[in-house]
C-alpha cells in the first residue's frame, strides 16, 4: 500500500488517536497507509469536532492531509 501523510492540527500538543489507537502527537506529520480513518484526540475532551472521518489518499510528505481541531470550553 502507498505511504500517506496526515497532520492533526491543535493549538497545544496532544496525543492523536487513529482508529482507536494512539499514533502520535498533534502538529507533527504522521505516516500511514492509504485508507479510511477516524481521527480524534486523547483526553481531555475539550476540543471540537469530536472526530474527523477521512479517506487518506494522494498525499505526499511535502503536502500532507490536514485535519483541524479547535479548543472548546
């Protein structure tokens, strides 16, 4: 499978959970295989949206897919 790249953006450093497993931290490039993923952050649940559901394809190390979480509360 092809290597794909994802960056989860958040104002602070947080653990990134992909398909129920911790896979890295926010604001850093993560390397994954192409496919469908549920991306969220680790506790505390003070962010929005709760989850991003993405189909990760056609990325490169120089142009990763980004998903953005905002602080809530």
